């Protein structure tokens, strides 16, 4: 098991935790400010029962443990992050929190243990529902896999962007 991070979505140069043992291991990470904190997690089960839990704790209430990505918890943008630019297609892009809040992944089952049991999911694409507001914006997806936008439609006061993972 390994947990890595860096200064961008593609940077995995900083090893936060690496373990080859079969014992329970915790990693605490404190986010000092709102922002995007990219993590790359590699997890493999060798023998016996295994699990990986990524959760957040509200430091104001240490009993409030919430799974990352769960409703009401810290949002998780996996494996793609929607970024936008208001200054043109070649302008500076930043993470668009409103677009990522409406991010729904499309997945397919993956057979991974030789028993024909689908024990994992692979992302095949998804949709982003982006509220319309302010000036025109340019969007791009950033992540470890190539993607392409397959459809963009206006739906009421939103733009719905459909994409496919390559």
C-alpha cells in the first residue's frame, strides 16, 4: 500500500506512507486551508481480508468521521478534476468547485480475482453539471487518463458536459 501526493494532480513524488505489512496502518493529514489536495493511492490485497477507508474528521468535533466523497463530507474528485478558465482557451486554469460538485462518474464492473466476481469498478466516463453564471468559461478535465468531451448541452440554468475516458 502506498499513499503519494505532490504539487499537482500528476505529481506523485512525495511518498506519505508506504507499507508492505499486513497490519492496520493510519495516516493523518491536516488540510490547513480550503483547496485541492491530490493523493495517489495504490492498494493491493495479497492474502486474507483487506480494506481501505479514506475518511475525513471535523477537528471541531472529533467524533464526526465521514467517508471522503460521501454526502456532507469532503468532496473527492476521482479520477478527473474539472478545471475552468475565464480568460480564454489558453488562459490559466483552476479547479472549478461548482463543476466538480455536479460530477457523476460512469463505471463498469471489473473482474479482478479470477472467480468471475466483479469486485472493483473502472471509470468509463461521466457527466458534469455546471451552473451557468458570470462570464463565459472554458473547461478541461485533468487526471491520469486521457478524456474527451462527447456532448455539451444547455439544460435550464446549467450546462451538462458528458465525457468519455480513454
